């Protein structure tokens, strides 16, 4: 036999192509709840390794319609120059394959995303993208990798993105501006990864290039993908990444990190002073080194311990330091940070501070005698350790089930996290393993992830551990551990001192410039090079995702208008989705609340579900089968503990937010609600309804909450964003037709400082009954209100009727007894008339409160505690309908596209505000500020222009003004026909993102009902039809009609600028009226 004849011919011989990525290990199943013990119930996670380098790609298959990309580069800071952070910024400026700055931003926007982003922490840098389609992520991934591994890192980019001085000596740069606003803070490791401004000023681009070479190699990269990826995703997309992009050049940053305690291992304390604006509070942070990365069970046990110590308002540390008539802190939080060696921390915010001449606590019989000594070195640490020792000696205050309950709460919180933000929950589960594979001495350079994959099983096991286990844990890691502490101390003189030092540096910087003309030209060259300019021919070549493969979270919804009202509820908005939790929100109208009660809403919302209850005879207590024969008093601690064990979250607030002084959404609605495992719904509902109707407003709780709220105002005064929004509301949130202040204005920290001070004085002087009377009047309004609604998010197969019936039964029983007990109260709102046929509360009308600002209001607020500036310009949009008006049928209004201007303007703001869009090009590329954006706020019906974290706010405002005039003259250079598709793509992402989790679907459903849509489907039809109809001519028209008004010095609007203390607004920008926070606050005292 001729063996040669049996061989295939050379033409038939094919060399099998080597896959770029190969399976690295068996799949891991990450648990997402306590019930996901079988593989099919968890999140299947696959790991792929590059065939020659150590690069990994981790694919986590969730059910989320949002597809997320995270690219990790383990990094450490060798000094305080901010090398990891500055490099993160420069990566986005262009790559070898794609040298055009802004291309990656445009690519991402065309692919159902709002753009790329990144963050730098103490031991890693992470580059991120969220998109609404699988192929969208695949289109961006290779370009993103090229930017990360092969960036240009040009000197021109360094000048504007990192640091430079202008011709006046003023220090500028995007990173410099960003870090200037967060200058004084503590870091986990010895050096600050973000950088300190003094050190950033000495950094060179060469150092950044060298740093990139050391850490940014394919060997060191891990890509994590989360979403509902198809089974062939790896073969279809990963294997097609150009091999040269992910080629390794041999650099491997894997090296054991020395995490031994600093110095000789003895306790260490640092004091950091920060500029304050009349602030009388600071903060403390206490830290202990925790277990090594591989000891997962102990790390989770410590998370449970932290949940017990401080997870709720009734936890021991909160009761000791926060929830008391004379608080030693306004809030407290704990963390178990998953570093190479974990860090345990307890942070106390709003700690009362008095300097040597201070008198806080002196002569006040109710003041705590510890307060004058809190900032003495070691004093607060001893208070904390003594409390921990007391917990140890009393065996958790005699509660044998304390840690068992904490373990269950921790499991519920983790499960809810996987529902509400599956990507972040997965990243938190995996990222510490990724970093440990590089830097942990335990890993020995081996890649291993999924150590926390069975964290729910571990939590169940820990919940069954005996009390001795937990006592030993507390003693070993906290009581006997070495404590490191940082005190943040307010300094009234530091702000002016830093401002004077800044002026001195500017003079020195100018003196260093040898040739001014050449220097100015050099900066101009760098600025010009930083302008993002993606030409139309590039846009035409961008790969687009398949629009048929994008979808929202599967769900059903319905609006049930009740035949008869249930207390304040006339309709129930229900959503069914894949969930193990129930969320219930009772939305009660308070628009007609009397003026004299509005100032008490902040205190009321803080106290309502955190005080004693007095249950009258006739209601059912807890799990009892029979109703009470006699009145039963429930102490605050029992009520708080019951709610803590039943729910994962609860809220009582005006509007839709959780911030005490900043009302978001409608301030005419009071919301009381909770989220709980569905098996706890009935009991959680019972306690919530009883909390609404039977809360008792005691002296102790009034004083505790009022003092904590007053102390927390200090943090509002050092936040430029909080100041901007609060001052804007002061000047623009005006009730039409009368002199009364709105709920929103009454709740601002500008108004509340005097209100809370007055409440505290009354409580301490024996006049607390006056306060109690106001709070009970508000409670009576809630009890007797009509015209509200309830929102319910339920598991997929649950029938809403049984949940509504349960609410009806509980409310009727409780309200009947409430009416008997309070029959002597003069009703401030009518009780429900059962003979009146019910009607839907929707839509809820809104009348703009933006006043007639002719001439325009120009307000300048200098604040001595700020290290950066910001501005907010706002003008009203009364002539644009955002949603159906109800004057004609839905189909008729849709056919006529009555909201075309709104959607055109919304699309224009998206284009203008892109990361490398025109607005950011105008201010960021020049180093004037961290960024700028334009946006519409539907209620209060305004168009706003925001410049934030500015090192030179005057030049930033001037740059934006010039930009608008340039757009008017040369529209096509800034907005092209291709940008319509880009704006539609971003809108598509936003639509999917807003309906991607059960919680977000419920929020969207509430918003839709308020705005007059009968369903989410109708809302989506309204949006999609209008967006598809918008043309480039519409964008240009609304630019001229609305946005261009920002540069018209005579157009009615509010121009608000918040700056550092010494900033003066030049006359060329208009006649700004200078007002201090103190002066604005004084107007409220006059009003009251």
C-alpha cells in the first residue's frame, strides 16, 4: 500500500487556529441569596485565560438587561503624587490604534451607553462601561483595552488633564481641581492614590509613563463582564479581539505586598484639620487590621459583627453615641474593607467640637460631660473601647440571639444587593480576589477568584455559632486589637490661611515664567490638542449593536383604582418581577399642610418610625392572635428592633429622597414605606401602619433627633452641591399667589438651623409640649388624608389582591382605634367618607414655582470652607409639555408630537454633556474645572447648566459663554446629523437602565402614573415615538430657543455661583449680588 497516497493533499491541510482565550478552570457558581444553594439558582461564572499571558476574562451570567464591563488593573501609590489617579485620567485621551481624543466616548454612546468611566482606589484602578446590549459591550471592549494598554500619554494631555499654571499663576488641571475639593481625608495605605495637590504640582509626565510601563501590561489585566450573556459570547466576541492589543511585553506587577502594621505596631493617632464655615463638629475614624484575604469565614463573621454593632439605629454603638438626648455623634458607620489584609473601621460623623475657649456643654444640665473632652487624644477611643468591653462582659447585653439575627439581616441585605445592583454585588464579591492574586503573600502569584462564592452558606453556618464564638471574635479583633485613629477637626482659620497660601503660590508661579508669550502659546497649544473632535467619517465606521437584542427586566404592572379608599390610599400601583422581596410605599398627600407645621417636617420624618409607640386597646400586637384589652406602650428600642429584624430598609420622608434637608420629587407627598423579604410582609406592614398612627413623640427622641439633625448641617455647609441646590431652592421655589414658604424651602438646612435650635431650646427649657403638639398635628394630617396611593413591588407569581387586602384590614383596624383615642382633636384634614365613590389620584398636577426673574437673579455665595467652586444657572420651561396634558386623547397628543421640543432639548443636553462633548471640552480640556453638564428637571420644569469642581470658575463660565456663541456661528462643527443616532442610543440605554431592577421598575411606574401614563408600555411608546421624530433641525431650533438664553444677560433666570472665600465676580459677567450663607439663613428667622 502506498502510504503517501493515504495522506491528505497539502490543499486540504489546515492549521488549527490557537484560541486567544482558553478556559482557565471549571465554572464557579456565585450564590445570590440564601435559597440559591443549587447551581441553577446562582450566577454561573466562567474564567478564561489569555493563551500566552496571565490576562483573565471573567464572564458572570446574570439575568440583568444591563451588560457591564469592568477592567481591573491592580495599582499602588508609591507617593502622594497621585500616579494611579492621573494615569487613569490620561488613558481616555487616546490610544495608538485610536489616537483621536473622544473617540472612545463616541463609540460607547453609539453602543447603548452613557459612556465609559473609571475609578482609582487604594490598590486598584477599574475602568467601567454599562450598556444595554451584549454586542454593545463587545464593540467597545477592544477599543477600551487599547486605550488602557496602549495610551498616547502626550505632554499636551498632561498639561490640561493633570496640572499646569495659567499666565496669572493660578493652578489648574482636571485632576488638580478634583483633588482640591477633597483635600483633607485619610487613606488606607501610607500614600494617597488620588494624590495631594501640593504633590501633584511636582509630578511629571515621564513619571506617569514609567508608572504605566510597570503596572499596565496584559499580564496584570483582569476583565469582568456581567449580564445576560449568550452561551456563544466567548467564541463570538472574545476570540476576535485583535491579538496585538492584548499582547504582553513581559511586565508583571505581581509581588507580595508588605501589610505589616506601621511602626512598632503600637496604637497610632493622627489629627487632620479641615477648613470650616462656622462648623462646630468634626469626625473620628477608628481602624483595626483584620484577617488576611484568604480567611473568608472570619471576614464575613466580622461583617455580621459590624451589623450587630452599628447596622441599625437600635444597635449598641448607635445607642451609646448617636441615639441619645445629648449625642456624641450625629451618625455612625462601620466597614470591613477587603484589602490584602482587611481593615475594620468605625467612623463617627458630626462629633461636637469645642476649641479651648469653647463652652459647649458648660452650664447645660442636659449636655453630656464627655463633650468638652472628645478631641483630647485617646479620649474618644477609650469611650469606644469601654463600650465594646461592656458588650463583651454582658454577653451582648444578655441577648443570646443577637448575632444570629444580625447574620440573617446581613444575608437579606446581600440578597437585596444582588437584586437591586447585580453588577456591583458581583464586583464586590470578586474584586478583592483579583487584587489579592497580584499583591497578597498568600496567593504566590496564582489567580484564584470566588472565595466568597458561597457567602450565603457561610452566613447560615455562622448564624448557628454559639455565643462564645462571637465573644472570642469581638475580643480578638476589637478589644485586644491595635487601634489606629484619625480625628478630623474643624478649623475656622484654616480656610483664609489656605486662600492666602494659594495667592502666594500664584505670585511665585508667575515669577517663574521666563518668557510669558512663549508660555501662553505653550498652554494654548495643549488646550487645542485636548479638544475632542471625532469626524463624521469616523462615526460612520462605528459598529452598532443589534436593536432587537435589548430589553428591559421582565415584569408586569397594573394600576388598581379602589372602589373605596383605604385611609389615604385611593389607588394601588403594583409591579411583579423576579424578586424575593416586597417593597411597599404609602404615598400620602400633604400639599395643604398649614404653614405653621411645615418647618417641623424635617424633625417629624426623622422621628416618626424611630420613637415609642402607644398601642390602644383593640389593635393586635405583633404576632398575637387576639386584640389588646388594654393600652400597651412599646419602647423605642423594642420598636426599632422589631422593624430591624423584619425589613431590609424603611423610610419616612417628604418626596422620594432620603436626605433630611433636600427634598427630591414632589414635596406635596409624604412617603412611608419598607422593603422586606416577602415572608415578612404582613408583620412589617402591621408595624409600619402602627408607626404612622401610634408613634409617641417623647422628649428624649425629640431632643436626640433634633440635635443630630442640627449637627449634620455642618456637612451640608462644606458641600458645594448641597449649597448650590439649597440656595437655588431659596430663590426659585416660590409658591404662587401667596407669601407662604413651600415644604421644600422650609426643609432646607438654611431654614432648619434656626428651627432645630429653637426646638432644642424648647425641649431643654420644659416647653417640649409645644413641639409635641406640632408633630401630633402632622401625624393627624397623615391619618386623615385622602387622595394618595400605594406602590407595591411583588415577586413574580404573587397576587396583589392579598397584599392590598392585608393593608385594608390593618389600616381599618388601627384607624378605628386611632379615631376613638383622638376624637377630641380638631381634624386638620377630613377623614375618609365611605359614601364617596373613589377616583384615581393620577395624574398629579404640578404648577411651576419658578418666579418671574426679570431682571435675572445673579447671586454669588462665597464660602470660607470650600477649596473649589461651582455654578448653577437655571431658567424655566413653562411652555414645554413633558408628558400628556389630558386635554385631548393620548393618541391625538402623540400624533401631534406635543412634547417634541422637550425630547429635542433632552437629546441636545445629552449630546452637550457627554464626557468628551462640547461642554466638557470647553472647561475640562482647559483645566478650568472637573466638568460641566446641562440637564432638564421635569419638576420644577427648569433647564439647568452646571459647572462643578472648578479651580477657576470665572474662566469656566467665560469658556461656556464662548462655546455657545461658537455653536451659534458654526453649528455643524459641534453637532452633526450623525449625532441624532448617538443621542437616540444614549436614550435607549437610559430607558433600559430605568427598568432594569425591581426597585427601578417600581420607581419608573410611580413616575409614570404621577405624570398621567396608564402604563410603562404607554410611557415607552410616548418616548420612543418622540425620540424617533426628532431631527437635526429640531436640535438646532431648541438650542436657539432655549439653551442660547444662558448667554443672554437679560434673560429671566437664576445665575448662582458658589466660590472660595476670596473670589470676586468680575463686572463683565454681570452685576452679581454677594450673599453669605449666614445672611440667607437670617431671612428664614425673620420669616418665622
